[in-house]
C-alpha cells in the first residue's frame, strides 16, 4: 500500500473519530435545570404541582379558584 493510499484512509478515519468525540463531549456537557426552575416545580400554598402521564400539571391549591378572563384579540 502506498503512502498516499494510507493517508487517504487515515484522514477520513481521523475526521470520523473527531466528530464522534465532539458528539460525545456535547452530549455529556448538556445543561442541567436551574435551581429556580426546580423550585418552581414544588407545590406551595398557592399552587399544587403534579406529574400525570408524563405531563406536569399546575392546579390552584385552593380548590376551584376563578381565573381572570383573557382579553379578546383586537379586531382589525
């Protein structure tokens, strides 16, 4: 095998390894939720937080609290 053929095989191999290493590094260094976000998922005197079927449900803690009506969109 000539030197040029070896180099032609080595360069793509090194590129694939560098790409795989970059993907592994990116995957390992993803951001974690902020403490404020985790604190917002805790129930308190005003809001009850529950997880149901993979969804996060926020409910008023005081039963059926009335929610203010949203203003309608302005018509053109």
